[in-house]
């Protein structure tokens, strides 16, 4: 058997990992990226993520990030940004590029990196991009029903990382992000020095959204216990509308943060006493920060996407159609898996932490 990749890299090599699109997966990557850095501290470990998510690594002592800019929908700007990124990838002379994503853009960037060793999963399309293929995670680990972190750990293990199980996810909070988040909390009407709970009711999938009036009831119960409830969401029209639906369902003046950068979101969550929200990227941020969290699961697999080794309570009702593709609900007129969750269930989960 040939020497595994991580063992055969020359000292002080640069290694590129590509993870596009998903915020949650970018957070979950930190468990195995850090494990590699501990195993080979001489390596320069770089992750390529969406430009918005580079903030996750702004204060990171072990992993640096490069960002893919989409150009705001303008083809010319997008092409210019892509070409600039390719030039930067080539300038860094990566010894290996490992595509954890698998889409056409990530395959093209894997090839364009110029790395002599390029890795993708056995099932990935665009075989032109790869010199090496990783077998299925279940085959490497020896069992099915793997968490996303475990599935990725199978890659690292096959490539030479020792150990039998992955470590923890973790994030560092940049001091400037912490200060900016505190200022935005104050501007929204919250006191960052007093205990607060982050409520994250938004999601791009409507099948994963718990009804807004129920979040309003939870906020009222938190207030009755002397805790501030702070709403968070992305700065998009759709998510801002979801936030406003929660605020409209209560007489409370709920502080809302919809202009946070990802780094500021990390800081705001880090300062919270508790996180309550739909299964989403921000939930994985809370788990990485070890902030206690209550996560509401609807159509997604809680085996694959549960908070990874964090102080967490999951709220999910069993349905034979779970998990599903999530884009639409084909079993019911409305997504009953998420709508069946009651306020009492969520409040019961919260009791574990406050």
C-alpha cells in the first residue's frame, strides 16, 4: 500500500481544502482541519469557502481561509473574482488540494489550483479534476448512520490522519467582531452585558421553519424568566420578513439582528446564555462555541446534522418520511414534521439549560 497523502507531504507543505455553499459544513470542517494541524503542525492548512464565511477563520490560530466571491449576480464581476482567486491559488503552490464539496465549481477550482495531488470522493463527477479518490465513508469507518463530521473524518483517516474518531468543532472570536456585535446588540435594544438568548427562527428551506408565532411564545416565556430574547437572521429580504413575522406575533419589542457579518454572528452567539433555533448553520456555530442549544429538527436527518458533541437538546417528532429532500413536502399539505413540534416541547428542552 502506498504512503497516505498526509504522511507523504514534504515538511511545511501547503494544503488546500475546498468547502463551498454551506455555512454549517464550513463550521463542521473545523473538527478535522484542526486534527490535521495537530498531527502535522508544520503544514499550512487553508480552507476555501464562500467569501461571506471567511470571517469564521478571521481569528483562527490554526487554519486560514480564502473566499470565493460570487460577484453579486453580475457575470463580469463573478468572472473577474474567479480569475483572481485562481491566480491566488496558483501563487500559493499547494502541494495538495482536497475537494470536500464535489460540485462543478469546486471541481474546476481543484484542477485550477495547480496542486499536483488532487483528491475527491469516489462518487464525485468531473473526474478530470482528481488524481486520487476517497472510498465511501461507511467503507472506511466500518458502519453506516454517520454524522457529517464522521463522514468527513473518513476522508482524513483514509488520507493518513491517525485516530479512531474525530474531535470537537471550535471557533475563535475576533475581538473586533465581539465589539461590533455588542454595539449592534445595544443599537437593537438589547443589553449585551445582561443574560440573553439567541432565537434563530429563519431558514432558506420553508420545510425547516417552525411557525413564527411559536417563537414569539418562547420569547415571552424567556422574558418572564428574566432573559432577553434576541432574534437573528441573515440580511436578506426573505429572512428579514421571517424575523418580522415573529416580532408581529407578540407585544414584546424583540431586538432583531439582521445586519451581522458572519464574524459578528459568531460573537453574538458566543455571548449568549442559550441558543434556540431551527436546524441551520447558526446552530452549528453555537455547538462549536459550546453555547448550550436547543435545535428544532423537521425534515433533515438529526443523525447526520445534530450538533456535534455539544451541550444540546434536540426536539424532533418521528415521521416515516423523515429524512427527505426538504425542498417541498410531498407527504402533507404542510411540513408536519416541523409544524408538529409544540411550544411545550421546546420549553421543556429549554428547562435543561435555564
